[in-house]
């Protein structure tokens, strides 16, 4: 197994189409990063949920998922499920994010995600952040769109447990959903852990990766 670090890592961008996307897809990775690097700058953008109860959920949740970080969160007001019809607004939000940061790592949805909002945002990210490491997180859903990931972030057992606890604690609006439970979140993390020779892990897709093995 090849293990490649990212070297210097001072700024991270994390984006989601909906409140809770970032936490579900990359919450364990954010906990790992922020605990290891106090003061890490995290620029987060969520395209929908602004002005609703979900925005307050997201504010409190990401603060918990990014302990000790310099977190800068924007929650926009695009309608849920309608990103393709609001492409110009979504593109403008992503371009504004790009203009204010030069990240070492970008966490975003996968371009193969079956949800049109996730997929649309993913395509915007790979265009706006052309020279950056963009990792596409996965969100389990009824579409059955989980793929074969190529990048893994192992999670310490306590980190995996913390992720599940924080998801349950900070998103009460989602608790009624049949897929939103401990078994789903921890089960996927266990599968990805098996694939990466760890107890638990989060997995990511990557569209393009440049390495400098002689540097």
C-alpha cells in the first residue's frame, strides 16, 4: 500500500450542496485534520439552507467538526434539488470562494454522485480549482451510487465514533430519515476501513492527481 502525505497543509476548502453533506462525507477527515493542525483555516460553502433552521444546524455542526480551526462558513440560499436551474448562482458562489482562498486541499462531492445537486457542484469545483487536490467524498443513498474509491483517510475508532455522535447531535432535522442512523454511517466507515487496512476510514474519488516523486 502506498501512503502519500499532502506535505504542507494550512488551508482546506470544504463544500456541500446541502447542510450535512460535508459532515456526512468528510466529517471524520475534518476531525482528523483539525485535531492534528490547530489553527487550520477551513473555508466552507454550502449552497442551500440559508435562512432556515438547517443553517443554524450547519453552523453548530461544522464548528464541532472543525475544533480549533479558523472556520469561515457561508450557507447560501439556492433551492434544494434545483441546482441545475440555478447554475449561474452556484457558479458565482464557487468563484467567490475560489477568489478568497488558495487551499492545499479541497473536499467536495464526487462527480459520479447520482444526486443532481451533488454532481453539479462537483463539476464546478474541478473547474474552479484546477490546480488543487480535490477529493470527492461519498454519501450513501437509495440510488446505490457508491463506487470504487481510490483515496482513503483512515479514522481512529474514537474519531469514527465522534463523527456518528456529532451527526446525530447536530442535525435533528434529519433524524427521521430511514438512512440517517449509526449503522449506516459506521457501517460504511468499517467497509472502507477494511479496504484500506484500517478499522475505519473515509473514502474519496479523485479526478486528477499530479505527484512529484522526485521533489
